[in-house]
C-alpha cells in the first residue's frame, strides 16, 4: 500500500562565517612564487631556444605545441595569482581557472585535507560533496579561511547527525 502521508521537510544546513564573510588567498605566497619561477623559467628557456634557432622555422616543427603549452601554463599561473576563496552566508566561492561555487544548503559531506608539515607550500583544501554526489575542492591559504573550513566541517557533521 502506498503511503501518502506528507513527510516533514528536512531543514537545510546553514552556516554563518565569522564577521559575516571571510575572504582570502587560495594559494600560499610560497606556492605563488614557486609557480612564478617555473613558468618564468620555461618562458626564458623557450626564448633562448627560439633565439638560437633550435626550434626550427615555422610553427609546424613543434614550436606551436611549445607555445600552446606555455599559454596554458601562463593562464594557470595567472589563475593561481588572482585566486581568492570567499565564504559568505549562502556558501563558498573560489575564483579560479573557472569559478567554483557551492551553496551551504546543498552540502552533504565536508573534509579538510592537509599535507602535514607542508601547509606553507601546499594550501589546505576543503573537499565538499553535495547531496546529489557532486564534489568540489576549495583551497585556502589564510588562517581565517582554514579556521572557517574547520568550523564548516564540525558544524555540518553535527547537523547531519541523526
């Protein structure tokens, strides 16, 4: 027999960041410097090869692939430089190669992932999964963001306890 009794709606998860909103760099200064050195070094290497004629003439000899690779590296580098993570009353947002966003009322699971002893280089990240199974990772390199990541995890775990 089919039960047609209305079921109560589950209240959505709500989170209030400290101070109303927390914004910070997604990647550490050390990581941004490291990325700059790598991309700069590859660019200098390409320029030296090009000036010596070591790449051949024209784009058909692989030079085009090298330029395409440098362009992708440059775009990723720029995204690392400007990437900011924002926690506000309605959810999480990170500016990145493509913007990432997740509403708090969709959250089903949260986990803070760190590499012990290397937080100065590898930014801690917040792995989040929705009720529908979609997942996203948000990076945070500032103490304020990391503290809010921890709070989100603790509050969501308490909220989801039945």
